């Protein structure tokens, strides 16, 4: 079956800075792929490139259509099949528009005239909002309500892929679960295909089928979400998981390793970008100078669970498999 979205060699540059480098992944129809990584890892830039909000090279295929080979006008039409829900609905919703106008903005061209109003109310009910809010404006709504309006607007376009970019990050903790449960329900009921971007691994485990981990604009590990989180092979993934306090579980890394993993920046030049932080590399063990000379991306095993690390199977500590609650 053709994937709903396939990204191959996606690269995004701003002047001399390359912020996303040779990123490749697929999102099978009806599944949810999670993108995780620290701030600045390239998660949101990847999403923006897919929807045409960031300049990019490489191939982006939506279903059978390769939009990277289209004219700008054709690509805009094809990208309508991909809708994005942004982190902050206060910025993504026009304060001059009513709720009804905001949702109607996303309706397909086949829904016109008198049919628009009933469809808008149906969409509000679909995201568990009172249709009576149709004449309200964004500043009259709570943060959770605004985000659900943004989701309804995205669904109005009947997308083949929904991109959720840190959709709960700006919400109170008590509201986050409401929005996540809504997305889970919509994914089940509508058989939605989603690209779910988050820094919260517990949320990703709850929401996603597959997982790709980004560091410095590159995918360093990817596979089934349970496999990657319970049995991480890349030291960066292990640092992300090891930094999460969880009662009754041993840390995958020591306190010193966790601290080191968030203080050093990416390395420049040839070799592994992560080597300055890595507790498995040449700074920790002799005989591992390959990390300074050879890019591990080229050595990543092409299998279901792939880690771009020369010593992916190594451990500095004897740790049990990690578990993460939802």
C-alpha cells in the first residue's frame, strides 16, 4: 500500500545554515508517526517544509504524487491534502474571524452556500465543541477550545494527512489530556493519518505507532514506538528517556551522563554530530575514533529499528529495558 506521506532526503537551508539534513521517513495510511527531539532539532521545520512553509530540497510524496516535481501552483493544490495544526492557536486563528468563519475557511470547494453552515456545526460537534459557539471569537474561548477550533478547521479540508505540531504545548496540563484524547478518538473514528510532533515521550507513546528521533536536523533513530522507547539504541534517544524521572525505574544513563547530554552542542566537521555529548564515543572509550571521522548515518542499518550510531548496541551501564507510562 502506498504511504500517505513519504519524505526522502529532505533538506532545509536558510542561507549558510542547514537546519534539516537528508531526512527520510514514511507515514503509512491510517497510522501515526511521532517526531521527537529537543528544541532546535528540526521537528517543526520538517513539518513546515512538508506543507510548503519552508524552502526545501528532496522528495515529498503525498500518496502517489511527488510534489517536489510539480510547479508551485500544482504543489499548493496537492498540499491541501495535508493540513497542519500549530502549537499556539492564539497565533493560528485570525482574531477578526468568528469560530464559524475560521472553520469554514478550511472547507473544500465542493461545500458551498447553504451547505457550509450545517457542515461547520457538524465539525464543531466532531471536536466536542458546542455549535452555539459558532458566532464567538477566539478571545472569548479558552485555550483548549481554540485548539479544538483549529483542529476542526484542519479537518474541514478533508486531509489525507494531519500534522499536529506540539498541539498541547501551550495548554494547561489539565486541558492537554482532553485534546490528546480527542485526537486519539478522531484518529480511530476517521482512520486519520497523522504526523505527531512533540518533545514529550510519554505523550508520543500514547499517540503514535512509529517514532523518529531527530538530533541537529537528522534522524538518528526510528522504528516502532514501543521498540524505540523500551529498547533505545542511539545514545541520544537514551539520554532523552533517561532524563525523564519515573518512579520504580532505573535510569538508562547516570546523572552525569544526562547532564552532559544537554550541555554540549552538536559537533562540526566530519564524523558524528553527537560525539561531543556522547557517553559511548571517543571521549568515553579509547579506540572509538571512528566517531570523529565517519558519519554514522551511512552506517545505519536498514531495518525496522535503525539507529545512526557506530556503537548502537553498546551500553555504559547495565540497565533494564526502559518503560514509559502514558
